[in-house]
C-alpha cells in the first residue's frame, strides 16, 4: 500500500485532534460536504463558530486542488490540513482515527471500503458518521463491532444522509410531539414521500449495484434485506411489523401494513400510494432506534423508545382519483422491474454500460440547487380511554435530497457528535441518528434551513 501512515501537511498537534476529519473529501458528496464546512464553519466572519477540521483521501494531488478551490471560493485565511491514506491500508486509517474526534466518511461502497475505518475508530474511541444505505454491511458492522464500540465509547452512526435521516429524525419528532400533547408516543407511524426531485451519482449507483450483487449470490444477505428487524439488537429481531395489519386500524380507515410493493388507496390522506424504494433501509433504521432508545433488548422497555407495539412503514404518495391510481400502479410496476433488472447479473451489467454516471460524477450544480423533497409523517396512538389520537408532521428541504440536503445532514451530524450536544444516554456502539444524537441534530438541521414541523392531527377530520 502506498501509505503506511497517514500524514498531514500543516502544523497540528497530535495531542489536540481535529474536531472533524472528512474522509473522502474529493468524491462527489465529499466535495459538497467540504464546501459546506468551508462556507459555514471556517471563515473568519462565521457566526456559527469555527471548527478545526481536515480533508482526507487517497489522492494528495486531488486534495491539494480541492484545498485551493475552497480557499479561493470561500476566502479562507488559513490553510486546511490534508491527511492522506487508503481505505484498504489499516495503518493509514489508524493514524487518521487517532487524529480525529469525529471521522465523517463518504468513501463508499462501504461494504468494499468501509470496514477498516470502522475498526480504526473503535480502536481509538473516535466517533464516526457515514452515508451508507447498505443494510447488509451495517448488519455486519453491528455484529462485529457494536459491543466493542460501546466499551470503547466510540459512537458509530450510519445512514446520516437522505437515507435515513428524514425517516429517523421525522419519527423522533412525531414521538416528541405526541409525548408533549398526549403524554405518550404513537403506536404507529407512517411516512409518505409526497414530492421529490433529484438525481443519482455514480457512487450511489455503485453502492446499490454492490448490494444487489451480494444479494444475488448470498442467501444471508438476501434474508437480511427481507427481514424488517434485521438491524435490531439480538433478542429484539421480531415484532409487530412482521405480522398482519391491525384489524382495528383497518376499521378506522388507517393502514399500517409492512413494506409496500403494490399500489393502494390510503384513506388517512385520501390519496393513492405506491412503493418507496428506500423504505427497506429506512424502516429498519427506525426500528433499531426504537430498540436502542427503549432498551427493548433487556426486556425493560422504558427510556425514550416508542414501545414494543410500535409499527412503522413508508411509501410514496400520489394524488386522488384516476391519475393518482395510474401513477401508483405505474410506480409499483417500475420499481418491481428495476429491482428485477438490477438483481439479474446480465441485465445489471447491461444497465451499467448505459449512460449512467461513473464514481465521482453526479447531478449538476443547477440540478442540486433546484431539487427538493417533501415528506409527510402520520402517527396515531390511543389514550387511556381508548380514544385514538393523531400527530402529523413534515420534513422538507429545498435542495436535491441525495446530494444538496444529504451533504448538510452528514456535515451537521459530524458537528453534533463533535460538539458534545447530542442528548443520548448511548455513549458508544452502532447507533442511529435518532438514538445517537436525537433532537439537537434536528435543531441543527432546522437552523441549516431544513423543515421539521409537527402538530396534532384530528383523525376524524
Ligand atoms: N445516504 C444517502 O442518502 C446517500 C446519498 C448520496 C451518496 N450516498 C453514498 O455515499 C457514498 C459516496 O457517494 P459519492 O457519489 O460521493 O461517490 P464517489 O464520488 O464515487 O466518491 C467516493 C469517494 O471514495 C474515495 N475512495 C475510493 N476508493 C478509495 C480508497 N481505496 N481509499 C480511499 N478513498 C477511496 C474516492 O476518492 P477519489 O476522489 O480519490 O476517487 C472518493 O472520494 C456512496 O456509497 C453512496 O452510496 C448516500
């Protein structure tokens, strides 16, 4: 390997580590995150407080070019530090983890490049956040490192991008509001993607294809993808989302089915709904949050969890009437076809040769800035008298979900971990955004321009 030890090229004391090291700074999302840190947390006139941070990656020339660009674009007065290593060289990662309070990584596919960095962070008790949506890899990391990370006090927070931040923090927000208004959390939460516009990068497609390729040759990976509780701690890997729909809810026009592959009319919102392709990832993350926060694994439910009866599901919302039905059925058909094509090796290879972006490429700046997403969440529960209550919420942003908004989410996650403001009793282990950082992260994202709103909702209205 080229680098036995990652070294940096500006004066920096090993005894005072960087607040944040951005690993993968020269990639498509990495660059967006670097620009965000430079614009908001590095300039001498910043109102947000400067941070000490470094850009890191495998290619010194690319890192130096990025540093020059950042300096020019954001008029930075000081030189940023550069750390050089390689994802496949454990010694260089050891050096990077030792010099950081938080490592924020965009180096994916994570199943291919991510494990050595996790190991280094656990060894040094360094906090960590990433953008993975690769469920089978997250499960491997939980199995191998959760206990060790807990003992070392290293918080490993996966899925800090569009997958699965709006789902996980949106549900936490609904439950906080429910506790405030009704004194208890909702038993059911449903997320509906009402509108979104955005693109794909080569890195995301490489990660998606990598996951499906593993699934096509490995039964264990397939069963992890299909299991709604695959990311839960041992002892909590079953629950109400495996079962059939609650009959009582059906009578009241509410739906709480598990993963939705088909089209169906949703009476709660009066619109047709169809599948949401990221639901199998997000739903598992939200269920892990519930288990970790409520201590379900030790059979003494309490704390800030949502309870053992909690159900959660996601889908895409279309309009009412015929046009809504056509879109919902069309999306169901398209999703099934896409999954079928990508899971079939010759068809996947054909797709890869088409004009899809390569790693390092992604949507244009204009597309990122004109992108957006709008998500609704509906929660319902029952009070002591058995009467149903509802809470409704919105999570939204006026940037491309997978890139513009994702870069803000990852950057603010790293800062939330570095600042010590996370309000979680969990000081180590494989955590989720909600269980590891909680509402302080939501506040940070609101301050950064994202919308998080919740209010009481009259189910009979
Ligand atoms: N959760 C979400 O919502 C979300 C959204 C967007 C992306 N993602 C995920 O984020 C990841 C990055 O996406 P992207 O589009 O930014 O990908 P990308 O442009 O391909 O960037 C990948 C980065 O990894 C670096 N890298 C590759 N091999 C390496 C090695 N051996 N050692 C060190 N660094 C190495 C690359 O370095 P070079 O610059 O030197 O090539 C680059 O910085 C993907 O896994 C993607 O799925 C998730």
